C-alpha cells in the first residue's frame, strides 16, 4: 500500500529536487528576497548579513567532515567490517534488511546524532553486500533513524537548558532532562517512532521488478592491507608500534574523560572513532590508505555548509526567523503552543539547519509566549527540538555524510523521506499536544 503511495513522491523528488548545492543556492536567494520583502531590509544590508555569517560554521563544518572521515576509517578496518557483516547476516530477506537497518539507525541516533549518521550508512552498505535489496530505500531507512536525535541523549536543546549558565537561565532557570528527554511525552514519542518508522519503511519496499540495486563498485571498498617495504621510511609507515603508541594514548584520554564525568558530544565521538581506527588499522599506512578513500565523499560538506551559515546569518540578523516564530505564536493557546512551536521550528529548520542555532533564534520568542499563555515550558522547548529534527527528513543538509558514504544523491532517497515526514509529523504532533 505505502509502496504505491510513495511512488508519486519518489517520482516528484527525482524529477524536481536539484543537487543539494543548487538547493542551498535557491534557499539563499529565497532568504534574501524574504528579508527584503517582509523585514524591509535593503539588498546591500542583506548581503552584508549573509557575508558576515558565511564562515560562522567553520568549526562545525570540520566536525561534520570528520564524522564522515573518521567513521569511514573505523568501518574500513577488518574487525569492524566483520562485525557489521555478522549483524547484517541476521537479515535473510529484503524486508528484514529494511527493518533491521532502520532499527539500528534509530538506536544509534538516539545515543548520538553523529554516531547515528555514520553507523546507519555503514550498516546499510554491509547489508547491501549480502542481500539484494532496493538500495535507495535501504539508505533512506538508514537516514530515517536520524528523526529521533533531538529527543535523545545528545539533544542540543534539552541539554542546553539543563546546563548552568545557559543564555535563557534568567527566564526559565534550569530545566533538568527528567522534564525533557526523560519526560513521559518525549519517551512516548520516541517509542512510537521506534515502532512506526521501521514498519513504514518496510511497507514502502517495492517489488523486485521495480527495485534498484547498489552498484558493486560502491560496495567494493575492501581496504588494502598489503605491506610493502622498499625503503627505510616504509618501516615507519608500516610500524605497529608507532600506531599503537599514539592509538592507546587516545584511548587512555577517552577513559579519563568519561571517568571525570564527560558526556557524549560530536568532538568526543570523532575522537573515539579516530583513535580506535588507528589501533585497528595497526599501521599508519593502512590508516592513510583508508583516509584517501574517505575524503572523496566530503566535497558536499566543504562547499555547502558555509552557504547554510550565510543563510543563518540572514535569518537571524534580519529578524526573519523571529518573525516566523512570532506569527505562529500569535495564533496559539496554552495547549496548542507546543504544536505551533513544532511547526514553526520545522519551517525555520529548512533555512537554519542547526539545533543550537535554531534555539538561539526561537527561544527569545517562544519562552515569553509560553510564560504569558501559561504553557508547559519544557514541552515547548522539546517541541522546538522535535521540529528541528522533523524537517531534516526534507532538508538534505544532514543527509550529506550518509549520501557520501552510500554513493547516492539526495534525489535518490528524499521521496521516501517525504512520506516519512508526513507520517512522523502526525505522531510527533499528537505526542506534543495530548500526551
């Protein structure tokens, strides 16, 4: 049933969704026009906002590039490849493969969003090596697990408002994770998505005659493990001692970090991936061979993230993001404010695809409204978080690492994500409004 229902969406996206770089250019121009028409800024002022914000995501861009590179290097080690292949062996049919990759991606994304993106894509490739399954849906299923990240352990908004000294502490104080991440309504939404998303993905699986299978060249990424000694420097490049000395030094830091109470974040995930990869590759040369393969898929991240930073600069400096939020708030009641916060956050996320950046824009609007209406502030905050996560199914920004690993384009998976956008939007809305 859903296979037939999803076909028009898949066809529509395949025909009209441009390359993600063109998509970000179009969004840039739309943000220019909207800032001039609705906020009354002149062209030069808008361009200045854009230019001032253009490099604001450099640190984050490097982090995302390292998510791709370190994750690929770790997955290309013989030990990890063997582990993924063994788990993939649990699936015996294409339908089981779709359900299994979705479930694994959901668990990994709930733990940490960067971890989920990499693990989902790499596990999907491991499945595709063993089972003939519709590859675009397999990768879409791996990406679909990302929907739960902002309601999980690494959700930036709930962790922000639970931290001493956060920028809205003077307004709302400290709100612990027991009222956000571990609140009943949030856990119920997560549980519902863990059930519904795998089922929806399975029901979208086309018949064998309509399936598209992975290019064997994409799946053939067996690392080069040969050791060749032709010169004295080769002994250093193939030295296990050097690799293990630095590798286990990194592992020692990780243990010390967690013993001292450190939590999962993007930097520590990348750190773990890198130093475990150094140890498991055993020699610097094998690690560098893997790195050379990994960086080939990073071009989209390098070129597109600065443009999104520029869009964020326009949306925030012009007041456009705040106006969008205020417009929804103006029609809300105490009970409906979480729903309208969710919808407005989903819209803003298309232009400002950053959870922390989006909260900085929307909190000054949503929090006073919640206080004035007598709404549940923790629920409103989580509504913004879920809105940010929800439209990532439509926004190709976050799919770039997954697509780079999988060897696909955004148009190949976004049709299936559009169907999921509709269904998950209903589930999240119900949870935020009535649970």
